[in-house]
C-alpha cells in the first residue's frame, strides 16, 4: 500500500465524520428560508479548506449565495488544477418518503453498496463528492505528494442554475487562471465498472401558463362550452412530440450534431442496455425517440419533459370546477450545438402559435445552460483515465452524460479551460430524490483517485 492509501485508511473515520457535519447543515439554495444555512455551510467549507492547508481562503459574495475560494500555489512552474464543486443541495421534499431525516446522515448497507452508503441530502450531489477533493488535498499535503498547484472554487448556487457565477468568472479571470478544471459531480457506471463522463447536456427550462375564463367556473353550468385550460394544456403538451417521440417544435433539431456510426458503435460497448433501465426502475418497458437506444436517448439526443403540472382542484374529495388557469414547468435537455436561448425562443414561438383562440398562453423562461463535450485527447482526460485505471484496476469507459452543469460550458468560454468530469456517484444513488445516498467505497475511492489525477496531470501536462 502506498503512503497515500495508508493515510486514507488511518483517517477514514474522521473523513466520514467531517462530511457528516457538513451534511447536517440544510444548505437548500432554492428556498430563501435556508439562506442563513447556506451561508453557514460556506463558512464551514472555508474553515475546512484552511484546516486542510489552503491559503488565501475567502468567501466571495455574489449577487446570490456566496462562493468559497482557496488556493495552494507551491511552485509556479507546476501546472494548476482548478477544482469546482457545489455545497448547495436540492430541497429534500417529499419528506415523508425518506426512511431517515434528510439532514441526519446515517450509514446503511444496500445491495449496490455492501460496504455501506451515507444517506443524506447532498451526500452524493455534491457535498460528498466536493469534500473528497478537500480530503484528497489534505492527504497530498500530509504525505508530501502534492504534484500541482491547486485552486478551489466551491459554489452555493449550482442547484438553482449558477446564475451569479458567470459575472464572478468574468470578474476573476486572472485569479482563476489554471490549466484544467476538475469536477466530481457526476457518476460512474458501477463500482466495478469505472467510467468518465465526456459530456453534459444543456438545458432550456420554461414555465407556461394557460388562461381560459376570467374566473373558476361551475363545470356543470359551463363545461362543454368554455375551454378548460387544463384540457387545452394537456393537448398542447401532447402535441409537442409525435408518435416517434420526435419533438415537433420547428427548428428544434436544426443544430443537433449527429454522431457518426463509429461513435455510436463505440457507445454501444458500454454495459448499459434497455434491460438496465427496466430492471433498476421496475418498468414495463422503456420508451423514447425512435431509432435510438436508451443510453443514446439519455445522452446524445435532446429531450422534452414536463417536470410539474398543476391547476384546478387537487384537495380531498371532488369539487366540480372548470379552472381559470393551468400551469406546467417544462425542461428541454440539449445537445451540441443547440443553444438554450435559441431553443427557448423557438419553444415560446411554437407554443404561442399552437394555442387555440379560446385561451391565452404565457411562456416564462427559467435558467438554462449550454451542453458540453470533453475531448478525450488532452492531458486532463488522459490523467483522469490513468488515475481511475490505477485506482480501480480497470480501464474507465468514456460515456456521455445526460445531466447538466450549466457552468461548465462557461468555464471554457470565459476562462478558456476544459473540464474533466471525474465523478464517483452511481445513477442509483437517488440524487434529487428521497433517500439520496453515496457509497462509503465511492467516497474513499474518490479520495484515493484524486491524488493520482494530480500526479498524472503533472506528468502529462509537461509533455
Ligand atoms: N450534479 C448534477 C448534474 C449531473 C448529475 C450530471 C449526474 C451528470 C450526472 C447537478 O447538480 C444537477 O443536478 N444539475 C441540474 C441542473 C441545474 C441547473 C439545476 C440538472 O441536471 O438537472
Ligand atoms: Mn451536482
Ligand atoms: Mn444536482
């Protein structure tokens, strides 16, 4: 065992206990009632970075939740790794579906995590994965193995679209000067099948409101003669996809880059099949865009999903009402080279154009983000490949991911830096859902893999 592995083994319990303390703070960025908890988490992250050995650690105010910055510059001739992560979490609702309270972490064994998993909101997304970097940094300093300069940039607004991060990047281009960005906020295929994410989808997110009559009506007196906005909204939403699950918005696919047959064949090598989805989610069957596999449908193809829909009476019992308004939140996941602003505009134009004369519609855009693809032929990706191969004893498989981290495309645009998405979560870890968890194996394996990344990046970057 290497010195690094010895250090991790000797400090494992403390590494877990420290993460538990972070997980106990409900840093829910979306809910203003938790603003103080979000700030307290930033303070805590700052303290941990200082304790681990970082210099110039500061809390940088933004227009929203603060950013934590810290660095360790050991030698100007060495390359610099900029670590990005987020300390904010998604709201834990619905609370009644959690087996343990979301902010009281516990370790429990699961089928996929026989060594135990940490159950808490943010355990995987992203406090647990972010904190691996702080502990890997401590480990490298304590074992005298730090091979690169490091900068940390840990934000508190990722789960609400990182809206203030763009201006922070623009104002701090020099301070954030580095050679690569390293992020653990994604996943691997399985604990015995390492993989590296080579892409993220972009996002366009809109809220729609359909208004019919000027007030709620008795559905007996008026039903049949007056358009029901919920019925109309349902019709409009169903028309957004045809029978092949192809999105019908004119121009939607214009900028989509199709993969070559070689690329698609290479993708099909990944051990993820339709059966994987059917079994793990207890589905009757998969569904999706005709001509593509489930893996392709969730990574290289754009999609449209209703995330929430409401209106009318949903209380106990039956109330006969023809509501005045209906609402829905709709997300579109985008792939290169689709542009979120353009897609939002196309959606708005189309949605307005298909509204029948009996209703009025309003489309309000929310946050969005551009898609991103990591090239596999640069030192950053190759360092991650070698680090994972060594830590797992198996070559990692490159896979395009379906989720979004909107800031990643801006890192390239504003800082001119490529991002390496070396995450350690599993799809089954239930991020954003009740009973989110993160394997103890994954947490410790991450802390072990990160120092190897620094080592190989320092070597490969010189070449
Ligand atoms: N860490 C996730 C994104 C992710 C997870 C990407 C797993 C790939 C694999 C991130 O915190 C997230 O949830 N992003 C949001 C977008 C954001 C604007 C709310 C998403 O993808 O829905
Ligand atoms: Mn995340
Ligand atoms: Mn998330």
